[in-house]
C-alpha cells in the first residue's frame, strides 16, 4: 500500500474556502418497513484539487451521501437537517433547473457499472456530444471545434486508441475498461470543478482497475479538479487519495490525510478497517475482520455512537451522546475515546 504524496494543490487547499462544504447533514428514508436513518451528523469539506476517498463497509452510506449532496435522491429520501454548499451556493435550496445545469458542467458523477450507465442504443460519440450540447456554454479548450471533433478529443484524452473509429462504437462493442473510460470522458467533457466517482472500477480486473485509476487521478491533478472517490477498498483509496473520510453506519467517523490515517488511525473503527485490509506484505493470518455488523438503521434505539456496539472501548456515554466530526480539523475524529 503506497500512501501517495499529497499534491501541492491539496497542501495549499487549507488556506482557501472549500469548494464543497457539508454541515450537520442528516437524511432518512421513509419506507413501509420503517424509517431508515441513513445519514446523520455529516460534516465534510472538499477543496479544489483535492482527491478525497470516502470509504466504509457496504451499507455505510457512501452512495446515499454523495447523491444526496448533489440533490439526486430517491423519492423516499428526506433531508432532515443540515446544509450543502458548493462554491458558496446552497445546493439544498437551489431549484431543479439550477441543479440540472450544475450537474455535468460544474459537478460530474461517474456511476458504478458503466454498461448500465451508458445508453446501450446510442454510439458513444453521440452520448458525449449530447453532454456537450446540453451544456453549450461549457468551457472547452476549443469551442470552435465541431461537436464530433470534441467528442473524438474527449476519447483521446482518456487514452482510447483509434478514437476516430471508436467514436461511432456502441457500448456493447467496447470492453468493460473501455466503457469505463467512456464514462470518464462523458463526466469530464465539460471540465467540471468537482467529480464524484462512485466505485468507478468495480467489476474490472486488477490491471484495468489500476489503469483507470491512474487515468482518472492523472486528469484530476492536471485540471486541479476536486474529486470524491467512493470505494469500499481502503487499499485503493490509500494508493490514490490525498485524504480519506471513513464512514460507519451513516456517520462520518474520521477524516485525515492518507498518510496520517494509516500511520495513526484515531477511531477504533478505522484501526479495525486497516487491519482487515490486505496489503502486499501481510500474511493471511494477520487479517482481522471488523467484529460484528452494521446496526439496522431502522432501529429506533440506535446508540448515539453507531459503532459503540462493536467497540471494545465503548462506555455508557457512547450509547447516549453522539460524538461529531469537526470538518475543519486536519485530523478529525468522531469518538469519545479515540487513540490519542
Ligand atoms: N431508497 C432507499 N430506501 C431505503 N433505504 C435505502 C435506500 N437507499 C439506500 N438505503 C439504505 O441506506 C444505507 C446506505 O446505503 P448506501 O447505498 O449509501 O451504502 P454504500 O456505503 O454505498 O454501500 P455499498 O458499498 O454497498 O455501495 C443502507 O442501509 C441502505 O439500505
Ligand atoms: Mg454504494
């Protein structure tokens, strides 16, 4: 596991106001089988040029958080508290047309499973042209170029060989790795300042995964783009992110530079997560899974710290008083009894 050096952009990021800022955010799903308290007490900042990993077990709320921040939510979802600001704009109060304009132009998303996210009956070049047309005012390097030429350039930028020919290809004619490159081309076509990538390499073999991650993070650095990279793979986040935010059962429990998080995890959950992640030099017997399971988020008696029932350090206070994470602190932890 290689803890990548923090980029210059990210190092100086602290001095500037964050590009994206989430405060005291809470969201629930009202379903027939009960209210799912999916997110609570979420505080996070994302600065220009930073690559931030959002990690946590399956069901910890990574996807719900990233979609909800951008105003994409299931009808059953209800934001019960908090604010989300992007470049100073309050996204939770923005109308749908403002949000639609922002999405794809200033903020872009890469969804899991590229084949289902791409339109199967439209040539990939046309799909890129659609995005460019929708955001006609978008900043592009060569606005005088024809849309087709710009689609070809977009494919070239994501290292698709023979883009003049591939621009006419349908998704089924491309490999999984190539479809993922097309998704990246689509997401970056309008040069967004924020990219949210949800498990962008799931389903790809290890070599293709590394190639796609190299490409994505390379372009992010080149364009000084803020990137929220969602993954349940802590090892992958370690290899590519400047900073990591750890989620557990709908709470953000720790946020730190990648180096600090691995060297000195403060939250007992993070420490467990690290020892449950295989590394090149580790023996199989050394792997220790995180004990227990995520609590059922429909419970009405959820403990204040949702990790407390899995934690060997928990005391009475952990069940009754919720620790919160201060997004403005370099190494922040939401725990009453963290590693000092
Ligand atoms: N539409 C919905 N209705 C009810 N509950 C939902 C809905 N969508 C998500 N949830 C619940 O919200 C919680 C967080 O889900 P989410 O999909 O964000 O997890 P995740 O961290 O992205 O997991 P994974 O790593 O598997 O993608 C889960 O308990 C999930 O069951
Ligand atoms: Mg998810």
